[in-house]
C-alpha cells in the first residue's frame, strides 16, 4: 500500500492508539460486510455490556494509526465500523483513523455510549471531528431493562441510529 493510503510517515499516521481486536467480515455491526475495529477504554460501564473487558483504557495493544488503517483496508470491499469500548473515549487518535479511512472512500459506522447531542453540545473538539467522519452513529449506552434482541444493530431500545453521511 502507498504511504498516502494508510497515513504511514505522517504525524497522524504515526500516532498511537489502543486497540482490542479487529474483526473481519462482520454482518452484525452495521449494514453490509464490515471490518470492525474494537478500541480500548469505555467510561460508561453499562450493566449487561457484552464487552466489559473493553472498559480498561490499558486493555488491548498499542498500534500506530497507520497499522490499524492498513488492517482495515485489507479487504477492499469491506466497509468499517468503529466500536469498542467506546471509540470516542480515544477520540484524540481515533479521529485520525477515521479521517484516513474516509480519504480511502470507506463508509464508517461508529458505536458510542455518548448521545449525539452530548457530542455536539459538550464533546471535545476531537470528538466532534471524529463525528464529522462518521456516516452512521449508533448512540446511547446499553440499558439492560430495555434490551431487545430483535433490534437491528442495537442492543437496547434507547440506542438510536443516526444517518449522518450519504450512505
């Protein structure tokens, strides 16, 4: 891959991010065939969370942004989902991942325990920038008493799907 495709050699591409896992060929983390990037750290600690091992900001492994992007681009037909943990917890560096993936024409879904309104009104500059690269945002913390396994792409009925981009 070209350096420009992954961000390798650029300040953004050389930044470090903590990642738990990369899942290829998911059909449950957004529309279509997707590569899912699971980022470490989540401040929400939702009871009944299906990824409680993702809560620690020290979990997973440290990777450079360009390395994560390179893995996300391995299958050219896959779109990409940012998950975790909460990708907005590491917005300072995850925004670079999202920016480079958008430059490569990827459709981006992101899952967060924050609400869209929180990010827009009180989120950091990095959170707002990360949001700007997302085509779809699934927001809101998981609420066990509102769990509904029949909902597409969500775990509980309080969570909302916001179509922000052109997909």
